[in-house]
C-alpha cells in the first residue's frame, strides 16, 4: 500500500475532521457543573460557591484581585456559550467565567477534597451553590 496516496490522505483528513467535530460536540453538551449531594460541583468534583455581593444578572463578578485568589472563578473557555440556567460572563481581566441563574460561580481555596464545603457561610456572604 502506498502511504502517500491522495486517497489515503483524504481518508486520514476525513477521520481527523470527524474526531475533531465529535470532540467539540461532546464539550458543548456537558454542563459546566454537576449536582452532588444537593450542591453544585465543578468538573474537578470540588464544591462551587456564590458571592452575595454579586448582583444576579449583572454579567459581572465583584470578586477580583486578592478576592479571586481565595475564591477562584469557575472559568469558561472563550468558545463556551450560555446553556439553560448557565451563562458566561466576562470578568474585569477579560477572562470568561460561568454563572448559574446570573450568579458567578467560584471555588474556595481552603476546600481540600471533593465534598468539602468549608467556605459555606464564610463572612456571611459566601454560600454553597445549589441548583
């Protein structure tokens, strides 16, 4: 078999394109968060939180700079799009973040393992995100 044949190159190209399209569809179909024990968790299984000072539907996060170091945002890719109750907002630094029902979603740096929710109620303004 001639490995440099035009026919084989077309087959290889078609297979590569098919795999790329399937991979893209799979990433679009999955929600940015899952429900576990009645709370939302990120793709890594860690608990997600909302911040009472964020105004729902404003399209903004007020947790930036040092706040975001302690409460890392649930980041979205530039290509991610709104889906159902989930929306993508643009942060002050221009990066994208997921929000649920208009409320930006965050992790808490002091949660050590999936299931931890040590940030719930922190300073009376951080809450575990619920569906």
